[in-house]
C-alpha cells in the first residue's frame, strides 16, 4: 500500500482494503496488490505463487479467485470499479441482473458443447480415416486467421482457438493410430470351436473387449492366430495355462500385460516369441490405439474386469505369473 492510501485509511479510521494493483502487475495485479497491502516487495508473493504452483496447483486457484473477485486500485486506494466477476455479471455498474446471468450461463454452456463437439468430431473423423479432410479444415482456419491479422482484424485471432481444439485431438489420435472399426460398447466372446474364431479377428472401435479362449480344443504343435484390434478401450484375452502365448502387440498410447510380461507408455511394441515346447500356441496379433491389453489365465486375474466382485482376486504382486507353457513347464 502506498503512503497516500495509508494516510487515507488512517484519516478515515477504516480498515485497509485489499485491491489489485493497477500499476505493479504482470498478469492480474494480485501479487502487486498483496505486496502493497502488507507493505512488502511484491516479488516475494510472485516467488511464492510460482512455488505453490508446483504443489497441487493451489496457487492457480487462489490467484484466479482473487483476480475475479477483487477490484483494481484506481491509484488513490479506492476501487476503480466493480470486480471482474460483478462487471461480467452486471455490466459497468456492477448491478447483477437475472437476464445477464442467464445469458452468460447459456453462452458458457454453448461454449462447452461446441468445444466437446469440435474435439469429438476431430477425433472421430481422424479415427474413421478422414484425417486429410481434418487437415484441410485446419489449413482453411489458419489461412483465415492470417488473412484477418494482415487486414487488421484482431478478432480473427480467435480462430486459433477452434484450430487448436481440432489440431490437438487430431494429432493425438493420429500418433496413436486409433481406428474406429467394429462397433462400440462392451463385447464378450467365448468361442467353443476354432471355426467360431473370426478370420479377421476381434475388433472394437471403443469400449471393453473380453475374449475367453478356454473352451477351444487346441492340438499340441499347432498355432492359432488371434488378431485383436481396439481403437480406444481395454481388451482382456483369457487363455488356459496349458497354452503357450506368442504375441506381436502394438499400443499407440497405453499399457500391455501378456501373462506378466508388461510395458506401457507411447508407441509400445511388445513381441513375445521363442517358444521351446510343443504346447499348443496362440499367436496374438494386437493393435490398440489408446488403452490397454492384457492376457490372463483366469477372469479374476483381470485388472479391468468390473463385472464381478472377485473377493479372491490377487494383488498385483501375486498376479505375476510366467508364460510357463512355452518352456514346457505346464502340460495337459
């Protein structure tokens, strides 16, 4: 607080009022106002805000709250007008009206819906193979923004917002190689014979895929290929302990666990080969865009199965079992 403000407060006998600084500001004048209020250098509050930003993001919430709720100092220790929140809800005089609040809420809801539509539409179009058309749309929006900037139309810069909302999810979906093919929702398959295993494998665009192969009669020395493709979601493959699982798995972004052999992150490629036994083999060829893939021996070993309350489910350390049939340790 400056000397004039302090003198005004002392002369009136009233309490000092915290106001955002109108001159000492880097963003909203909050730290400058705090420094003036407590009579210390505002740099101390700025350093503290940066430090707290790395502890749960608390500083962002506090700073934003003070920014929208506290008016700005007009230079004499008095507020220059209503707080940003009251100004947006009630206009320049700060008088809040039901009509204005309704209009703002409606605009906010519309903005959220439009944002979700742009993000979902960009992801959907890219996953469906329409990445070229999405790129064309981005180029058109970018050219419009550049043309607006060259002609002095500052509002054209707002076109960068929808461009970002389209570009970011498009880039993520394209990088993860997400493909929407095979329907949506939850799918359970338990083939009783090899003829029931689809030649093209099991496909799911988005959702939860559950394939149980325990009823198959697999002869020793044979290899059965099982392709699995999931765009976004989780897939669980159940095989009996007597089957050797060989795997060629690709995960764009997510996690894979094949009988204890696991990995996770971006662009995960996990191959399992080198079987040394004559046990029947399942050659798993999996492609998951964004999500997770697991191969287990029992349904209760699944990390993603919420259909049943498995009271006997083992914890993560106890679930670590090997692909023993590949070495001949398990027979029959």
